[in-house]
């Protein structure tokens, strides 16, 4: 199979992970079970996930000139991600995320820092190379205007663009129409498009988004909506959940990998569901990201 060339535009963070038996009440102090500092950020997670699957991956983002930034770059390189288009900012700190994990579910607060210095001008500088990729994958832990700039460049050059709208932000319909595939989860889909009726179920919301949509829904798998408003449910796999951190990033990487090789939306989503399922079986975001070999073994066992 041809190795896809993927550009990932997004955040680069350091994750501060605390595991607890229960979530404390306001004003309450409890003892945690464990603490770890690990590289993260939706962009970096998606880049490493894509590389682990075998793609040729280039990361576009910003970090601070600090210890966390140096560790992030080192980690990306060790995971075979091209870091030549990452901007190091001397007067900024690298982004961080505080993550509390209880029974496999996570609660996350992100402090963007240098990620919010990823402005449209940086994307403009790289428009020629961005036009050369098989697929571009982006998320929203960087400024929306920057992502919109990247969407326009991809659209003008007919490069498939996958937008993972996390965290959810309102996006204008004229920009959404230029996105090839939108990948919200069941909560984010209600925060992307500015419709008055927020009581509709996700099926109705899926039908109102103009482009192809792949909506993830946890252990239920994913729902596909094509431009013809056809909706299909792709079931997930039963696995032992350890930590859901990074599962969405793994899913998006799996989707981008297969789209980059020219596979159909359905086939790409089916593979992405398996990648996401495997990612929740281990603790942490990037350590849990599966390789192509582990995905093939998993699919062979399950199917």
C-alpha cells in the first residue's frame, strides 16, 4: 500500500496527568493514585498516530523555547514526524493540558500558550508545501482564523481537508463547505454550526452540515453522513477501557491515513473506529497509539 503524505496542523502540548479514584468536590482535597508528565496536544497526538500507522507526516505548529518544547520536538522526531515546520517562540511557553483520569474517563483543561501564536501568516508561509500533501488534518486548539486559512489553501489546491472541531467552535457555513470531512464527536457537533434549535438529535444536526461528516460516539462507534444526506452507523469493538485520552486523535489519524491512500469514506471510517478502540486500552495519549501491525492483528482477531 502506498504511504500517504499527511500534514497535521494543530497544538503541541505537554500533558500533566493525574489518576484518581474519584473526582473531588469543589474545595475538597483528595489523594491521587498517580501522576505523569507526557507529550500531548491534539495536533502532536494526531501526527504521531499517523506516523505510527506508517504515514509520512509533517507537523505544523508552535512551541515555546523551554524544557517542555524541547521534549515535544524530541518526542516527535523519535516517532518519525517531520518537525521542520514547527516554529519555536523565544518569549512563549509551550502549551500544557491538565488531565484527570477516573475509571478510563478523562477531564481535561488546556492552557494554549504558544499554540495561540500559530497565526494565519505562518500557514501562508507554507502554502506551497501544503498544496503537495495527500491530506491535511487539523483541529481547533490553535486559532480558528489559522485553520480557516489552511482550509482555503487546501480547497484552492484540491487537497482533502479533515477538520476535527475540538474543542468545538462556531464555524461559518462558507468555510465548512470547503472542508472535505468534518469529524466532531457527539457533543461537538452541536457547537460547530450556529443553528437556533439546539434540542434536535444528532441525526438532524448531521443532515444540516453541508459536507461529509464522520461523528464519533464513544463505544457506539461512528456515524457517517455524506453530502447526499445518507447516514450509516459504523459499530465499534468491545474492548477493556483503560484511558480514553487520545482516542479521538487516534480515530482522526486512522481516517486521515486511509483517506490519504484513496480509500472510501466508509472503509476509512471502519478502519478509524478500530484505531480509536485500540487507543483506549492503554494509559496515556501517545503511548497508547497503535501501530499498523497492531491494528491488523486486532482486526484479524475481531473479524
